């Protein structure tokens, strides 16, 4: 990618962000709000959190919970999705159950998580798992079902065994869909951990928002936490998209 192309990709988002910040600042100044902070107050609030070290502790706590819950969901979802996509009986048996559980809001699981696991790190890990496992199962299963049948028939005509066909044809063909499911799952997981931390924990970015609100109406810290949550979410999505550059999945994105 040359310099001109990089500029074309970077400049428009920066312009939009600058406009949003300018409008935000102008509205706060014009309304003379005594509660809602200006962008500069948010920056100074974030700097305060960085200086006393609490920001890194909360970020680390949230990322650790997401890493464990999402990792467990990935280990369960991918093999299960491949199995359901490859074996018709497994799909017919389990798909109705997953389609019933999938629309349930992860927030609705919070009372059950606290009842089962108490107030601690296990509850948010469970919530992250339950919220991210279903999108990845569905996406992986759909990826197997969308493989063009002519490829499978061609391999069968050459006498390729079913196990070799699964390893060398099905799995490589489904990898792009698995990455899409991972992007959806990590986004949901990051959203859910913040909500769980607001209710049942005393660490993490979700807790930081509630604590800032309750400890003297520090809305500058509330907004700073929200901006940081959004920035980390963007980084997580960008990191997941880097998997699209792998040789085994690059074919899917060639235009």
C-alpha cells in the first residue's frame, strides 16, 4: 500500500473525529454545563488515571476476563460448529437448541451467573463465554453449509477419503467464516464484560465507570472510560482482522 492510499484511508476518519470533538466541545461550552465535561477535561481525567496507575489495572482486569471467556468459547464453538456443519444429524439435533439460546440477551444471564458462581471473576467469564460462543457456532456451521458442493463432489470423484476431505477441503474453506465469527464474538464479549463489571465486580473498566459516577459525579472519568472502551474494542477488532492476511484465508478476500 503506497503513501497516497494510506492517506486516503486515514484522513477521512480523522476528519470525522475532529468534527465530532468540535461539536461536543461547542455544545458543552454553549450550554454552560456544570456536569458534562469538555473533551479537554476528559483528557486530563484520563491522564489522572494513568498517573495513579489505576487505569492499567482496570484495563488488565477486563482484558484478562475477555481473554479467558473468549478463548474457552473459541475452543468449544469451532469444533462444535464444524461437526454440526459436517454431520446432518448433529445439525438437526443441536441447531434448534442453539437458536433458542442465542437470542437471549447476555445481560439476562447475570442473575444466574451470580447464583451459580457468586460475585467474582468466574461470573463475567461465564457471561463472556455464553455471549460469544453462539455467534461463532452459527458462523462456523454456516461456513460449512456454504461450501460449494461441486468441490466436494470433485474430491470424492478422485477417491479422497471423508477424513482427508474434511481436513484439506472443508476446514480451509471455512476459515474465513470462522474469522468473521471471531470478530462478532470478540465484539460481543467486550461489550458484555463491561456490563458485568458494572454489577458484580470491583475491578475492570465497567466498575471504573460506576465508581467514577458514585464517587463525586466524576463524569470526566466516566466519559474517559467510555472512550477507552471504544478504543480497545477497535484494537481488538483490528487485531482479529489481521488474521485475514494469513495465506490459508487470503484467497477469500482477493478482489
